[in-house]
């Protein structure tokens, strides 16, 4: 099972749409996936599932079980204020450490309204995931000006689909 993490809790996010597109690519390649959308996190998880309270929140424990059951992850990450969203960091901090991501494989996809496509966010997240013991793929597609390249839940230019397909091949290998 491959877990795709939609890296924001924003309603109607582009991250969720890109996560769904990535899921379709994985299905076409014969792989099953699930999406963990951070908008579905328990609203109180920061205070009731982190640090000394790890394992105490039933709702967050269900998400922890999904993480435990996966050995491959796709993080679809918007760039917020020059980094990745705080809710994604809080999510990672709420997971059991060490062990939740240790030795597992990660693919990162960045998106942004600007022309860099989330480059800073991907750099910062790579550092965090390396610290957690994850193997992060070196190819990290960046999707700049996301509101212009995503039209009717599809990419306006097939080059973006090709980038995700190439990365998915590496993730599956």
C-alpha cells in the first residue's frame, strides 16, 4: 500500500487534486494507494496526540496505523510562506518517533502559486524526513503557478503528468 499525503488542511486544496491525480497514476501502474488528507486530522490532535500523549488519541491512532502499514509515501506539498505547511510538521511530530518513517521510501511533489513550484518547501521537508530516517527520492517534481497549470482537475500540459509518472516508477521500483 502506498500512502499519499495531501500536505495541507486547507479545504478544496490543489494538493488534494494533485494527490488524486497521483493516485490515478499509481492505479494505472497496478498499485493500490490511500490518501491521508490533513484536512481530516482530528482538530485537537496537536494537544492530545503529541509528545508524551503519543498513542492517547483514538482518531490519530487510526492515522498512525495507516502510516505503519505503508512502506512508501508520496507527499504532495504546497509552499506556504517559504516552507511547507505547519500542519504537516505538526502531523509528523505527532507520529511515533522513532519508527514511523524509518527505512521507508518517500516521493515529494511541490506546488506553489509562484514560479519555483515549492522548491523551498521540498528542501525543508527533505531535511525533516531524512532526520526521521526516510529514503527520499532525488527527483522531486515542482508544479509552479499551480492555479494556471491545473484546469478542470487535469494538468494543462502533459509534461507535468510525465514528471509524476517518472517519479512514480522510481517509487515503485
